[in-house]
């Protein structure tokens, strides 16, 4: 290897990075040359994917990991490129995406004899006293590579930290002179991430005892379904106890049609009556000002990050909190419950299961009625049910519906591992994530369901063009209600008799005279259709998937009434 940049490309491939999501700058020339050399030589290297915006690049890494489960890497430009990853960095943090974000750094040297020296005026104003400052609140680890011979050690460490639970982004700065330094004499070995944590045996016994003794247990789950095998285990635990499951639907954690499914993001009555709540892998098990279990309910928690140190005011009191990986802990919990399942308890649990399923049957029937309803208020449910029927069974759904998220939770029925949300507040991620998911799952349809506001947040021209350039397509379903209802609703809630309500106008949230979304898709090499009724959905999906199979993006603009 002639320089550290070539070693970097080899290291990425050796770490298992399949795609390097790339936005270039004046500081990335050595990496671009190293990629070209690797392609020419046929040596190991990740496939570079040109992304027209850094937010799209990091969102693509999020989508790729959600489908592949593998480590990710992106390359961006110095401080401006670092800032442009924007809210996608927050999403990577909260979504526990193991991604190494590599950024250039203005060269230090002005000496023409030093390879990679400063040779453009922009290299002075783009330099900041602390380039990594913008990353420190979100990244698990930051570091600059000072010399080429240190690159292997630092990059290996970045991947180790990013993949250690609770996983998250790591940030590495790469000065241009360093990339052109000679590499180390020997390649630095891989640093393996520690195995995911197992639960404390005594704590697990307390959790099992509390659940076995409970009269009205409820399970609240957020992302345990990241590992699809967890879903079957959770079904067995819920069925054994007769406990309803409130699935927040950040992943498919529990089957939608199961009689103990207590709703996605709902289940208020279940929580209010619970005497024992098992909280699995969720940042916000409930919003206390809206609904909460009784003060004397026993709260039990299993999470790889139970203390939520990065959330300063997180305060959900748990009688027992276990720092553990659900994929490890739940089979152990199932065995511990089986040991406590006396004949008397089994009989009581079966009676409870019958009571709960009878009660939930009414809720499930209401969802079915919404799916078949012609009422304007039920149009989101009817359209999402029609979309679910029209999609192939192997489709991957990236859900970013925001206002209509409950409709998606009630109507989109996918297998474990086939539904993804960011679990984080920065909107617009699904557009870039569609690229990564499509690259990670070739041959499987990828569908991004988003609102019209989140569609624009996602820099759609950059995302669709980047997908086109990468030779992959995905289907975009825009739930188009003409504005930011999620931002209108608090105005009505906090000021019910205010000037906004009296005027009946909300200009800060209404997208009036909107752009032609289908035309945007066509301008980026794709196609699209407008849907105004659920009966039109099947034909639009069929047409859209044909475009996707040809390696282009397709868009369905679902016209909904302004709430």
C-alpha cells in the first residue's frame, strides 16, 4: 500500500462495510484515488455510493444497518460536511446505528513539499478550533488521526466503539496530509466489540417473580424486534402470562393480528389498570402527562441502556432495571417464568388470557372497521390497509408517517424485521434510508411511507438521484395532508380559544400551493401516481413496483384531508 488512504479502504472492507456512502470535498481526494486503485486492482473495498447531500448519506447508513445488521461508514467533507449530516446524526444516536462517520480536516501544512498541503483559499475559513464539537453530544467517541501510521489503530477502535452496546456513531477526522502519509508497516488487527450484556441472575429472578405474581401485567416494547427471533419468544411469554403487549412499533416486536396485541403507541386503558409493567427496549414507555400506570404499579425494565444517560431528565422509576440484551434476556426470562408456572398459576393465567383477548377483540374490530370505512377521518387507515394488501410479503417498510403513524401501526402488517422507524425526532430520514435498505436487500421491495412535510425534509431530489445513480429504486408513499399537522396540533391544544383557532388559519404549518410531487420523482428519473381513494392504491403500487424493479424510484402521492 502506497499511503494511509489505501490502508483505510482495506480496513473498511475488513470491518465488513459493504457500502461507503460518500459526499466528496477537497480533502477526500486521497480516498477517492484509493477507491479507484482498489477497483482497478480488484482488491477488497466497499462500494462507494455517491450521495448528493450528507443527510442523505447518513440516513442511507441507517437504512442499510436496519436491514443488514452490519457496520456502516460514511465519508463527508470537513466542518461543513459534518454539520450537513444534521438531524440524521441524532437519528443514528437514538437508533443505535453502528456507523463510523469519517470527515476530512483542513490540512495543517502550507509547505508545498508536504503531500496534501493547503493549496486552496477555502482551507483557511473552513477550519474550526474544535471541528468535533458539533458531534460530541451525539457520537459515542471522537478522534483525529494525526499520522498515517496511527490510522489502523484509530479506525479499528472507532468500529469497536460503534458496535459496543449501546451502539451508536463514532466520528473520525482525517487530515489530507495524513491520508497521504506512508501506512504502518503492519496492518492493525480488528478490535472485536464485547458480547451484548446478559442479565444479572438475581435481578432476572426478581423480574420473573414480580410478573408471576401480578394480577394485571402489561408489556411495553419499543425495539426488541431488531433481532427478529425475539418476537417469537415475546409471543410465548405474553401467551403464557396472558399479558397484553403494547408495541410502540419502532420495529415489528409483536404480531399485529395476535389476540394479545394491545395496540401500537396506544393501550391507554391497559396501562392505567396495570399492576406490573415490563418495559423492553424503549426510550419513552409512556408520556406521564397523558397516561401512566398507577403509582403503586411495579415497573420492570430490560434494556441495553436502562439509565438513558444521554437524556438528562429521563426519570421512569423501575423496581428492577436490568442492563441486558433482549435477545439474551428474554429466553432466560421465559425459562424462569416456566419454573414458577404452578398448575394454579397456569389456570389463572389462562383465564386472564381469555379475558384480555375478549376485551382486545373489540379494539381489533374497530381497526378493521376503520380499514373498510369511507369516512374522511378514516381515510389514512383505509389507505394504509390497501397499501398493506398490495405490497408483496417480502417488502421492507420504512415508516415515517408522523401524524398518521397510528394508522400505520393499526394497518401495516409485516413480518419481523420488515418494518423500520428511526425511533428519533429528526424527520426526513426515510428518503435516504430507502437507498441503504435497497442496497442491503437486493431483490426485496423497499417502501418509504412518509408525510408530505417529512418528504421535503428528506431532500428528495438528492435522495432519488442518489438511488438512481446507485442503480436501486424504492417506492415512496407520501401521506399528503397539506401541511405540518404535528406542528398545528399543539397550537390547538395549548391555545384552544386563541387567535389561531378563531381565525381558522395556520399559515406557519400549511403547505399551500404545494409542488407537484410526482413531477419531482419524474425529474429524478422515476415515475409516480396520485391516489385519492383506497381503491386506487393497488394499481398505483403495481405500477410503482414495476418502476422500482427497473432501478428507479416511484412515488405515490396519497391525497388526504387537512386534519
